[in-house]
C-alpha cells in the first residue's frame, strides 16, 4: 500500500515529466501567464467555497435562534398588545439592544462623552445630561461606574402616541459600584467596595414609519 509520502513523490515526478514534455514540444505557456491564470482560478474557487460556507452558517444560525412564542391575543398584557402593533418588532432583540444602550449611555455620561450621548438620546435628555456634565467639569468632579451585571431587564410599559411614535419603557435592575471623586482624586460620594442594587426605568422612542433600527432614550427615572 502506498503511503502519503509515496503518492506525493510520484505526483512530483509526474509533474516534472509533464513539464519536460511540454517544453520539448514547444507548447509550454510563459510562466507568468500560467501563474496569473492559476491564481485567478484558485481565487474564484476560494471565493465560491467561502460564500457557500457563509450561506450555510447563516442558515444554520437562523435555525438555532429561538423563535418567540405566539401567545393568543386574549392572553396578552396591554404592553404586549401594543408591541404587536410595531412593525417588525422583536422583543428579544430589543431587550438585548436596550441592555447595550444602558451600559453605553451610562459610560458616556460618566466620561462626559457628549458626542455619543447626542446620538442615543433625545434633545431634552441630552440637555439634562450636558448640564450635569458641565457642572461636574467646573467643580473638578469625575464619576466612575463599575457595572457588574443585570438582575432584571423587563418591558413594563408600551404605547403608541398620536404622532405615531412607539414608546417602550424598560425596567433595569442592575448591580453597580458608583463613586464621585474630586480634583484631588478623593472619593466624595459612594464607596469603591460597595455594590449597589439599582432600579432604573428608561423609556425609548422610535417613529413607526422609521427604517432605522435605532431607538432614542427620551426619559429616565429611578425606582
């Protein structure tokens, strides 16, 4: 039985003989021309393989994603009924996005990153955030939040306004470590060693006819 090494050696010998014959017959194309053609062929084959694999993985991923349970209309809560009126709304995807938005907005607020905040909140909330950021800056105060985890993320209210905007209120129960420091880096509020259990209710809004997936934060309150 031939080993892999035997097959490889035989293949090399065959290629050498083939090249020698083509050289003698005068039909061997220029080296650069062959390289270009083979490279193009290999690139096309690789592209086709990658595209086939990507399509296969995408289809498999869609099959593995949990489908939201369809609940009879009569068993739905008021918020759930409203959510069904929002085009292409996916509750699981929305809550995942809300979690990310909560962390990004909180971090941007503490760092005084107004550019990020302006993209994620409406003008009214942005003005409030901006005032606090400016006040802290003038007083030499810096804020730090060490986010630990979410204990609960749940939609608690939903409505559609007369302007045809969908508004969804989400309750976030999270564990955080929050401190404020003065210009001398001394802690003036909070405790670096104390984990707080904090409940916030944030309301997000988006126009029903909007093609953008983004929701703007329009309201925040502590519970």
